[in-house]
C-alpha cells in the first residue's frame, strides 16, 4: 500500500495487528500470545522469611492452603517439563520483576499472566495484560486468546520532574486526574519528555499501575534505554548477534506514527506533579503530601459524598487534617510496583545514617527477586536498612496483598509502595496509604506521612539518580538494569542444568498441546450451561468501584478449586465478625438471600485484580447476572468465561427503573436472546447491548477452547510466519544447539517431602 494510503497507527495498533491470527466480521479477534507467565495462582502465598533452612516446600510453608498450592505447582511443572524458578532458586521472585530481569519480556510481544499487574511489561513496548484462570487455560491449550480491540488512550507528560518527585508520584497523579475508571476499555500509551527521561525500572512502575486507572494495559515505545536494559539478559537475543540486530531494527519501528489518532488524550505538565499520597480506599483518592484530608461534603454528587464519608470512617481520618500529621504504624517497601534495585537504592538514600521512628512497629524491605536482593547486598543496601531498623526480607509479594504473615492488624496504618489501597487489602481493617519508595522511607524515619524533600536532598527525580549504581557496585560498575542477570550458580557447574531458562519444552513442534486440546475440543465446546432467560430476585447495590477484594477477600483465594466460594462473597460486608451476619447488608435480608441478579447503580463494578475468584464467588452464591453502569475490563471478560452475563446500562433512566424493581424486592427477567430486561409481570423495562459473539457463546453454552481449536491450521500457519519474520520471539533463532536440540532445559524441581499433605491436580 502506498505510504499516503496507510492508516496511521499507534504503538498499540502495531503490536496488536502483528498478532492477529483471525478476525470475524463482528470484530472478534483470535490474538496470538508470545509470552505466558505462570505463578502459583496467587504468589503472595510465598513466605518472605529466611530460606537458609529450606529443604523442600512441603516442610517450609507453614500455612496448609498455601503449601497445597505451591506443592501442586511443583508437581505440575515437573510433569509437563516447564521451566520453574522455585524457592531454592535465586532467580525466584515476583513474576513481574523476574520476567524483565531474565529478558523473557521483549518489545513487540504479547504477554499475559493471571495477574492484573501484567501491564508492568508494557514498559518495553509489549502488549501485556492480566487474564483470568479460564483464559490461562485457554492460552496453555491454544497459545491464543479471543478478544476485541481496545481504545487508544495517550497520557503525555512533558517537562522535567522536580527533585524528590518519583515515577510513583507520576502515576498516582495521573490516576487522580483520570480516576479509577478513566482508562476503561483502553490501552494507555505513556509518552512525553518525562517518560523518555526515565529508566526502565521507573517506566515499569508507571505501566504497572495502568490497571488502577481502569486500563487494559499500559505501554511505552521502546528506545535506546530499552535496548540498553536488554543487553546481556539471558532470554534476550545475544547482544551483537544477527538476531539482536534484526530484533533492534524491528523494535525501532514500534512507535506511534506522528499523525496517529487517540480516542482519549490526557496532557500533564511535570511541574504540577509533587510527592503524592492516597488518603482513601481507592488509588484515585490522592492529594499532595503538602495537602490535607479532603472534606467529602465538598464532593460534587451525593454518591461521591457518601463514598467519601465511608472512606474517611474506614481510614480513621478527619477532614482538614494535614497529611503530614497522620501517624503511621508500619512501612512496606516492596511489591511488583516498587521492589527493583533502583527503588531500594532510592529508599536507602533517604534512610542512610538515620533510624526508624520509635512509634513504627514494623518497617519492611522486600526485594522483588533473589537477584535484586543479591545485587542490593553487593551494594551494601541491606546493611543501610538493617542499621536503620528495617527488616530485610527474602523476595516475594509480601504485604502488598496480605495473604501470608506479612499483614496489618485491624486499624493499623501503613505507608506502602504497593499499588492498591482497597479496604482490607493489606489485612482486615488495615489502612493503606500509597506512595513512592522515598516517601515510604521518609515516613519510617519521621513516624508520620512525611515530605521526603524536607529530610533528604535530591538533585532530580529519585529514580533518575538511583539508576546509577553506588559504590561498591558490580564488578563492571554497571547498574543492575544493564548487567546480565545471572542464573543459579548450580548451572555453572552442571551441563544438564546449564542455561535452565526456557519458554518452550523440548519438542520440535511449536504447539505440543495442540493435539490434546483438539481431542478435548468437542466435549469442551458444550461445557458451559446455556444462558437464555434468567428470572430471579435482584439485589440492589449503590456503591461505586466495588472491587474484587470486596467481592471476595484475599484470605479466601488460597484454593485450587473454583467451587465453595459463595460463602465468602462480600465477606467483609456480610459479616460483622466470623459467623455473625451484618443485618444491614442486602444479601442478609429477605428476599435477597436468594438473589440471582445484582443491580448496582455505582460505576466500575469489579475493578481491581484479574483473579477469577470474584465471578466464581458470585456464581457459587447463585448470582448469574450483574447489571451496572460500567464494569472493569478483566472482570467483565472473566464473567463471560464462567457463563455469567454482565450488563452495562449507561442510560440513567433505564438503570433507575431496573434498580427500583430490585429495591422493591421483586423478580427481574433477563431475556438474553431478545436483549431485554423485564419486570415480574413481563413488562419491558429496557433493552441492552451485547457483542454478538459473546451472546452466541452464552446462549449455546460454547467453550472458547473448543471454538479456537477449529482454527488450528490458522494458528500453525501464523506460527510459521512468526518464526520466519521475528524468530527472536519464539526463540528458534538463538535457543537451539547444533543438531536441533534446545540449549535450555526446564529447571529441576526439588524433591518434595509431602508428609501428610493432601494434594490434587490443579483444577483450571
């Protein structure tokens, strides 16, 4: 096509288009997935205590449900020959830290993982997003996903960050501006002079929290900073090789065309960004550290006023209180947002020579991977933190999602570098304030939320300064970002384990699961109950931003089954204490105990995690349909995968009519074939929209895997084309030794002393 006739494309358009296997007339797309990261269902189950006494997981992990998940994972990876970084491997860590660290994440790839913060990998110019368990199964079976195009959104940040202002402040400021639903249905591209000036680790922090702005993913165009970071990474093409040169030439094309169009444009001046903290229970509830707790009575609508009052009550705050007067109990520096070497260096700059305040009960530093921990110890950062009174932990998710002993007690307040501040996120009734690593470090020293600029001098953005390794550093003097991530020392002496880093099994076929998936396709295609007409009691809810942690709290996620979760649905709202119902909560009142439909007048239902437990819990309780003004993208997709119908109704009058029936305790009728919602007498209240493909699958009870495997030949042809044109994506150009054998092998699984632990195959 002549250049003048080409449609200008964004970065997202280019990567998405390059991975289309098939496209239907209604816009349904079969998208090829290059990279799939798998963890043990919910990786906060991994303890961050010392592993010096570790012999095997079964004896090391104390919590039975966590132990069952991890042992089951070990058994499964051993059975299927999948590369595995276990607790005894120094490369182990948070999945969104080790992917980039190992060079598994590359520009122009499609990357998925059963975790919403997969958006982190978009910092490399990858299209990376979280998926639910059913979609994990789908990728494992077919190497593809069924999806639709997203909208294009651009957040452009120009200028120069002021001293003390971090990338975490940038993304918190942006979310405060667009709101937690501002990016719904979109992929955000971050650009501008501020983004270009940031290191890869700072860019990852920004892309990580794209999901907190409601977006499907976040992306940054790859540039020389990206290429420099990837040099020498174990799974990147070998630097200087023909494959590397071809890859870089392609990666340089992955930038938005100058005249590309965006559906949503947001422009931010860097001078408007100051150190920022959250005050409420949503990442959009932000204020400058120099500000005060806002007064909900000044909020624009009654719904926002009510939500604000609830947040202040939960957080134990009073309007008008200066943020710098809020006393903190605990400090957490870690998570997939802020646990990389630059985060730790920046925090250490603030902490060095100081002591944690006497009122701080616990201050924790949790590196994102074993390699980050090792690098920090070579630089002496661990000693700085220990001397100041911090705990120095092993790699893991830790207090980000309180699912192991690293949790808050009720009403304890935490200065945290994690990404979510939902109710109970870090522990039941725990109160979380999100901030940057240097701000959290400052809070630890002062004992209150603090402005880091008052206790530490920075010449520029902490991330920019921390990108340079301090002395003593690595032998080459390079930063951890640029140096080669080195594997477990055992593979340096054992040829059988040498280069135990691979994303494909020892088989010449690019799709070793194809025949298995195909054989089960016919039966799987009828595996879901058919959804045609649903009649039932509808329960009214009015709260906006009902997140997945509220739908089912994290303590109920340590399961390898989909069933039995109905008892935990809306647990924090349903129960005053274990076994004692809250009589004011709608599902504890008649006739709503038999609810099949939820009608929520608040927007952004299901925001938060990609975990599929939220629709599982609703389904197990008996709820088959949720009606709301809008839904978070991942929850919306997960619902369909489980035979449930989420119905967005944007027309306020229509929603109020439906809600009134629910308030009255009457039945509703949801007629999917005719796309109508009716009252108990059969009168039509309103119509609703649904994509034809989703409707077809629900009405006929069709399973996505069975449908996808009907295109097995197209998938195989696409893979052949990919191997010819971009061989570095499937590894065919650099992973094979002479004779066609792969130069990589799956890391061995430590022998497991199972004892009395009872496990069963992982149920997807």
